[in-house]
């Protein structure tokens, strides 16, 4: 098993209620099985030059909890936290696997906003903000990278996906997965501008 899958596996080994832990194990097993049975991908371009765009696609499966409140007969608001595994593919993807955590505020009338952190097997992190439809008629989410640590310092770019809830019980425990997850990222500090030549002396 590669180190990226190890990072994703650790996302489900943290202490939690038996129900949520079981949901995480089932989610990880399904995702890992799909990846393991598919064709092997070339290693990610870890040594790509700073400033080079890297395209990726993948799948994000997460469990968490959601609390809702009514805002009238036809409007709802909710706040949720999610934790799970994000596995990426593509020869230029920044890494293979991440532990992915997110906090999301959703309003059925105005959409959703959220913040996410992805952590790889070395402990380096990627930060992003998310916005989406989050309504009864749409669930498309667009994320924008805000930088990160280690090799992800100065990360910029975007990603997008749709979110599908698979399980939700009366206590607010939820499980969901992404559909059509793809994006691109450029890592490394911004290229310094070349200073203009001064007047001859």
C-alpha cells in the first residue's frame, strides 16, 4: 500500500463513536477497493517545478455531523463538520492521498461556504475555501486554494465537485461522497518580479 493510502487510512483511525467509526471504515474500504482494483497510476509529479500547473481528479469520502435549524417554512440552515479520505489520481497530481477535514455553513436560500484542510502522509497541509449552491436544486461546490505548508506553500488554483449524502441518521451523523472531483493547483512561492534596471551612472 502506498504512503498516500496510509495517510487516508489514518483519517479513520481516530477515536470516535462506534457508529461514526464504523461508517468511516466502510467508506474507506469502498474507496480503497475501487482504487486498488483500478489500473495503477504513475507516481505523482512530486518534483515538478515551482509554478507549474498540476491537474488532478479523485474522490472524497467523508463522515461527520450536521445540525440544522429552520428559517421559516421553506428555508433551512445547517452547520456541519466532515472528516475523511481524499484520494487523487493523475500523473501530475500534487500527492496521492490526504486526510481531508472541512467545516461547512449552509443556507438553502443563499448557498454554502466552507473551509477545508488536507493533510498528507508527511503532515504537510493544503488550505482552501469552498463555496457552493447548497440548495435543493443544486449542490455544486467550487474550492479555491489558500496556500499550505511544506511543498504546498503558496498553493493557488481551484477544484470543483458535487456532493452526495449517502447516510444521515436522526442524531445528525452523516456520510457522503464527491462526484466529478477535479481541479488544478500550482505550488511554490510566487515568482519574484525582475527588478527594473536603474538609470546608467
